[in-house]
């Protein structure tokens, strides 16, 4: 083990059961070189490289943090695979003086020249403080149903001043957990209304908790390259009613403790008991010593550090398990950190590599209750037990006895919950049924990271490979379907690859699985297999629809892992969340680092499963959890909050009472603008749904509209509706080519498309309406809805542009006809743009950003 400090070391050796063992002990010291490196407070990476000239020798590289704890090491690979070089890449190292240790294992009298180099990259100054402020402000704004505005540390931007004045604000919340504000900022804000200043983490957390009543926590890390995860974290936290916290804190101490959890179990600080005992002596892979069981002291220290981290921010609750959403790629925060928090905390990892994908995964989890029923087989579960436990008498951590029959225990629970069961271990059948969009998939098999042994092996990372059968069977077996477990070994483990049945064994990869599936619905996936939690498989499944995945980045052992998979299925069927189910299963079968057993060891150390996905996800069955009817977001009210009643959806431009009187009589909420306040109209345009322009006003508004041509184009293409009534002059500024001819007039028109919703919904418009002039040329994307009284020249044209709509008329509706026409124009924003009278099964419709009505 690397030396972390000078002085006298004590080695305590104990037996796992009472008795006496004769031992010979030997302590061998190896020469080494140390280098001190000072790391600043905002470091993002500490990358260390060791090169030596005698490539046939074995050197090791280790990092010791400023507190004297071993955080990471790189045991040398073989002289064939990795001659003369070692590398450590450590994200978010804590600030202070680090010790780099280069040790020469089994050195004799020869010389060895080494070259030790390191680089330190830094995050932008205060980036996490700004991100935490913005994210928590978004959460608070959501809970308060209030607009979110931004200020500088020492002044109020003109845009914010305009918004505060426009809204007539009487109360303001200043969200500033890191206390970035200048001393004069509170006084500036107080001039607008009563100020609630929240200049500390505890202030912010207390306010959020008081409004939501939630104890949940959302954590993430800063990236500094424009791909920040704080925006999706804010979305998650708004739904959970929780604060958003950066794990880096002020010193990166917690992220350093998190990295330490991935160190091999047989080395590390504060070791007072060596867990390399007889029952683990053969646990090795690819010729490498077993590093699959974590250092329990590092895991306990990580959990304790997280408790302290939350406590200093007022976010820790000692009496109730707390769900924790961890939003970070596994490359920046090891999965073993999540496992260290079990079981007082119920963590769920959003492992996306980009903020965009993180938003998708978060959204899918939060909407799972509403979306699960859209899956084609939401009433079906797929059970794929290829290598599993069958007939074992299992004793859990509470000393309860279980007859573990992994197949029946799982399927009985699922059937009792109302699910049909598909049982398959054939490669084609498993992939096909998974692609049919089942509600749950439980896979128990062999797994590894890479197809062939690697030296050194990936720890973690790798494509991910797993065992299935070449032809289908309901489950794996050693002798036959009737004799799953061969009487020749009597170990209660069904392991087909150890018997002649191996001739039907196939190894499949994550990439092969991905190629075989498309949208897999939104299943919960239980992976009981070695190392797949550290492979590409969990994220790949989530990107294809899986709403939650449980898997271990380390090796699992079938009795304890099989028991865990059963407890997971049973708990999910009883209504527990995925995080609650995993925490319960781990507390019964393995180590609980937040509340360790006293005076005895846990049932197994190696259950290191973690949850990928939102911790609040549950397993739903369609009969007991029927479809929830959608509500109108524009009119629906939620605890007195109407989401659609922010900025009014309709903006009317004109020069008289034409629109105000009509829209008021119709009960339509609107804002009215003229040339004098046109700038304010443009400022809020992106928030509108419908823009109406009064007849015969282009002579007044034309110059302003011309200067905003590109803005209007963007508004429409992004989903807005623009209706210009009574065009009376040429409109060269219009983004869509239409020519106007100022000849011809009349009091009636001809309806060329009498079923168009602009003419029929909610009112059927009459042909009696004044018009003056016509459109001599019309953009090809616009349809002619009405022509003049002779039926020759277009007077009403309309069409879809991008995701929005445009209508132009030369008509001048008046009287009751004005009311019905304007009401139709407003309603047109919610009308489908395509109506299909006929549809056959071999047709595909793709219509982005709009609705399709099939009659």
C-alpha cells in the first residue's frame, strides 16, 4: 500500500469467525519519490504522469490529498501492455498541498530515472456560485409562481428595471447563497418593494423547504465549458421542491472524498482491519487482484462528508431518508460515491454526458406517471434469468431466512401486481421483447466490461458484454429445463457456462443490443450482472427510453445479488420508489455505509448496485394506474396558479379602439400596442402566441414592422400566429413574398376553402364582409381561403410557416362579423394545421411542432 504519512503504523489482523490461526507476517518497504504540488481552490483537474526509463521494472503512482488520505493510485500494468508509464487523472481535487508518490516495487540495485509531470486546470472564477444562485432562484420562482429576473452584484440591468416596473412588483427575493452581492445592492432592490434577501445557503435552503415541504436534494458539479448541468438540475429541483447544490463547495473536499471511494478495497487510509480473508482469496479477474469491494472506511468517510456538506447548508435531515438526485457524468463523479450514500440517502444518478441529454432523462423520469401507459406493453414484464440463484437458503442482515428462488420470487411478485410475464434468455427473443416496450426487465446473467481481457482492465468503463443463449429458453439451466441446477455441484447457482449447456452460450454487447432496439418505451431495468453498471449499457438503455436502471459497476456474487434483485422487484410491486426499493434491498443484503452494523459483518460486501434515473420513479401497472387526462395549460389552474396567465397570449397592434373593444367583449386577455409603445411589444413578442394587426394601420405601423421583419419571422417559425387584417398597401418587409394590388372592392367575398378552421372555428364566417384590394401574387406556402365577389382575386390567404401560422386579409370585418372573425383568429392558434380525412396503416405522419386531427 502507498505510504500516506510518516511514523509508526499498526497492522491489526482479525478472523471473521472465532478461532486461532497461525500466521507468518512480513513487512517489505519499497523505495519511492515524493513531490508536493499546490492545488488552487477552483481546480477542475489534476493530471499526473509518471515515465521511467527502465521499462522492465514495476513502478506505482499514487496521490495523497492535503489531509493525508490516499485518494487515487495507478498500480502499474504489465511490462508488455504499459511499459514505463503511469497516468492519473483526478477531477475536482481539493485545494492545498498534494503529495505525488512514485514507488519502485521490488527494486534491487539497478538505477531507474523517472520523469514526473503534472498539469492543473481551473474553473472560471465563481462559476459555481453564479450557477447555484441562478438554479436556486429558478426553483424558488417555480415554487412562488413568480417571474425570474437577474441582477449584477452591484447594479440592476436596464431590462430588469423595465420588468420590475412593468410588473408593478411589491415583493422581491434576492437569491444569493454564496453572498456575491455588493453591499449596496439590497438598497437598490428595496426601492421597488419589500426585499427578502437570502445571502447564505441556509437562507436559500430554508426558504425552498418551507414552500415545498420536501427534504429532497439535487446535486451537480460545474463544468466550465458551456455544457453546465445546473439548468437541468434546476428543472429537477423545481419538481422535487429541493435546493440545487454544487458538490465542489469552496474547496473540492467532498468531490475528493467521492473520488477516494473508487480506490481498491485492500489499500487506503485508516485501515485497522484487513478484509483480505480466505473467503475472498480467489476473487481475481484477468490476473489482477480483486478491487471490486470498496474500502469501507473510504465509503463511510464519503457518506459522513456528505452529511457534513448538507448540514453546513441547512439541507440535512437526520431522521428521514433523503432522496438525492445526482446529475453528473460518471467520468466526473464515480458511481461509488452514490453507493457510499446508501442507505440514509436514496440517490439516483442522471449520468448524461451533456446538459441536453440530462434534460431529456430528467423530464422522462418526472413525467413517467403520465407517459408509461403509452408503451405498447406497459402491462408486461420481461424476466431473463440466464445465470441466477435457485433454491438457496439466504440469511439477510436482519437474520431473516429466505428460500431464494430468483425466478419464482420475481415473477410471483410481478404477477400479483397485475403484470403478464415474458420469460426469455434467447438472444433474439430478449432483444425483440425488450423492443416491444415492456414495463420492467430483470436480467440476471454474467457480465464484464470488455470482450477480451485488458491489461490493466478498465475500471470502470467499457462497452459492456453479457451472456445469453443462442436459441430461446424461458431461463438458463445446467442440465435441462426440468433440472435447472445440476446435482453435481449442489451450490444453488445456475451457471450454464460451466456445463455442456455452454455450447448454446453467446456473448452479446451493449452495441449489439442498441442496434437491435429503437424506442423501448419507459421500462425499469434490473441488471444483475458483474460490472455492467460501469459500462455503456445503463446510459444506452436510458437514451432509448428506460426510466430507471439498477446495476453494479463492480463484481456481484449471485446469492446476495440475486436476493437484491428479488427484493427490488417485490418492493417496486408494493409501490416503493426505485430509490426506496434499492436502499431497502441493500440494507438487507450488503453494507449500509450511513448506519453500519455494529459487532458483525453485513451479509455481503459486494452488492455495490447503484440507481441510474430519478429516485422518485415508481413501477406502474395500467389497471391500477390508469391514464391521467391532460389539462389545458393555458386555462388550467393549479393551486391558484394558471401557467398560461403570465404575459397575455394575445398582442394587438392598432391605432383605435377596434381591437380593445372587441377583445374585451370576447373575454380575451390581451395587451394593446400602438406606434408609441412598439418597443415594448417587441420586448415581449417571444412570449406571445397570437399577434393581431388592425385593418388600415400599416401606414402607421409599417416602418416599425419593417425594422422587426426578422423578429416577426422568428416569432412565427417558433410557433406564433400572425394575422394582419385589412392590408391596404404593399408590404415589402413581410418575410414571406406577397404582393398587394389596391384595385377592386366590394361587400361580399367567395369562400374558396370553406372548411378551413380560420373560417369555421369556433364561428362559421359569412361571405358578407367589406374588402378593398387583393393579393396579386401569393407565396406558394400560403393557401387561398377566400377571393373577391367574382371568385378571382385572393382576399384572404393563410398557411403554416415553420411551427407557426400566418394569415393576411384585405377584408375589413365590422359589426358582429368583426367579433366572430377576431374570435376565430385567436382560436386559430390552437387549431390543427392538417386535417386527414383518410389514413391507412402503411402511412407515416411526421408533423413537428403542430397538431394533426384525424377524422
